[in-house]
């Protein structure tokens, strides 16, 4: 059948005859915008629907996508890691299990005191949706755990780590989405292709003393990786676990294992 017939069969709205180049130019100038699409809907009503959408910075999303109770996943390995689940991708879990890390997934608002009682070898903060500044429970938990365990974060976890150290985050004009984002490692000079899906970024100018930017996005020079020079902390903004790929940045998980060994 045709695409038109397929969409109609499943009651999915589609568009045609639209100048997508004009849309692209508008987005390049004004950034990501609210939008709506409808069939046989009054134009003014459709505009109102678009305008009435809540801003992403006003929505709490993490509690909708994380575990509600601690969950144990055994790798029969030598390391014990608490993974703070803010909406973790299972490909992250698989990469950690492959490296002999036993995981205990806990909700984003799990008390730091209980994590300390578990006495893990390390703590990992996952990716997740929405504005990082709204995830205050995890930010506070990170602050209480700093210096007690090796720590790592991916995507939202990277942003939350920055916020825990009083850095600031900001909303990107376009967001980074897709599997072909060029990232440069400042320590080696090597350029990687990375998979990314985020709308916020850590503001490099607000990073406190002790943090070093390890990687940058070559499209807009935003922060893609951090490490602390005095504490066992590493983070990346992109998704090193991307499946089916690219796999250029799997080494991030090996670096985390090195922290656990240390």
C-alpha cells in the first residue's frame, strides 16, 4: 500500500505539500518551537493548541520513566555499583554488565543515606528526559555522595553532576539529536562520532574549580565530557552505549571500570 494508505489505516496524521526547507530556515533562526498538526481543525484553534503546550522546563518527566523500587541485576562480577535510574537505557545496563559490574538500580529520589549503607564500589547516574534543574532530589543525592565513591554520569547524569557542583545548565537553541555528532577528545585530539539526544547543556563558564572539560561538540563547542581533577568523577553528555551504534565511545565504560579498580 502507499504511505498515505498506511497512515490512514493506523489513524496517524501526516503532511505533504509543505516547504520543509522553509521550516528548516525558521528553526535555524528561532530555534526549536512548539508545533501542532491536525486534520480539519480551525487554524486559530490549532495555533492555540500549539501555544498551550507546556514548556519542557515546566514538566517533571523523570518520575514517569524510572524504577519505583530498588532492582538487582547480577553480572556475577567483582564490582558492586548503584545505578541511579533517571530513565536509564537498557543498553547502558548491558555495557556495565559486560564489564563484570553487579548493578542495583534505584529510583532518582532514593536517599543518599541508603546508598551509603549499601557501600558500593561506585555510583552511576543515568540518562533521562527533561530539564535537569527540575531533578532536585538527584542533585542533592549526588552532593551527599561526592567524595565517598567513584562516580560517573551519562547525558542527564552528566548535567546533574554539573548542577550538584553549582554549575549551571541552559537550553540549547536546537538540541542535539541523531547518531552523527562529532565529538573531540581534548586529551588525545581524537574526534569521535557520537549518538546524542538532549536539549540542555552544562555551561562551561560556570564550572567550579577542579572540573576539566575533556570533550567538546565540534558543531557548537558545547561541553561533551567532564572529569574532576581531585575526585574520581567522569561524565559524558552523549550516549557512549548507542545501539546499533556508533561504537566509537564504548571506552567510557572502561574508564569507569578503571575508577572502580582505583
